[in-house]
C-alpha cells in the first residue's frame, strides 16, 4: 500500500520546477502540497495534457473509508477501475514513497540517484478537483523486505509516454517489470 509519498522541486530540472510554480499560480485557491503528501491532499500529477492538480484518494459513495490504492493485477476486472484504466491514466511524480513495516515503522524508498519516480495512477473525475488512486503491485527488492506491496512505477520516458497516451497498451504496461532498484532513504 502506498499511503504517503514525498515530492519536491529541489534539484529537479527547471521545466518541472517552472511547471509546478505555474500550476500554483493558476490555482491559488487550491492548497497544492509539496513535501510529504498524504491522502486527501492536493498534489501535482501528470495527465495527457500536462501537469494538473488532483486530490490523493477517492471515497466511493458505498464506502466509509478513502480509497487510496488499486491492485494493478485486478484493475482491469473491476467495475470501478476498468473504465479509468482505458482513458484516465495519470503519473504521480515523487522523490520517494513510504511503506510501513508490520511494526508500523515508516521506510522511505527512492532511487539511488535521488531522481524523480513516476507512479502509475488512475484519475476519478470530480469537481472542483479530480481525485486519484495509486496502482500497486507485488513488492520486490528492498521495498519487499518491508511490505508486500509497492507502487507501479515507470521510470523511462518511453514507458511514461506510453502509459499516458497508448490506450491499447495500458493493461500490458502494468505487467512490465520495473528494472529500477530502490533504496531505503531512512536507513542509517
């Protein structure tokens, strides 16, 4: 489960910094979160059209809790997620994501290079701000030592572009193994 992640514009390319700054200027009425992002907060995400503000988590009318993740293996079978998988795919930029051990100890995972990660997600239309859930998969590598699930991530620009724009490849892209190694940034 991915219930918290960290986003920053520090040390990122100037186009991302400028896009986030512009997004905040265009939406002064929204409290767009940078730093640690938790469910119900608004954060920048990539859509087909570019960077947009969206709220982390979705509360279906029949649930009491906020839905923040969807299993990538079964999303195509779900009446709630299948339509979104066809045409409401987004990418959530982050520096790192948190997972909690069974003892409730937080672990922060990111790239060894410190660069951005891009988590696959699905957007729910809503007013005034759409909502999103992060797609998860079986955890591998260091994250798998802490928690059984982790976000689906696309690190290559080609996979990111295909996720956002190639409707016929969406389900197949969820099967692509992430070759990136992630490290525990909080490990001493």
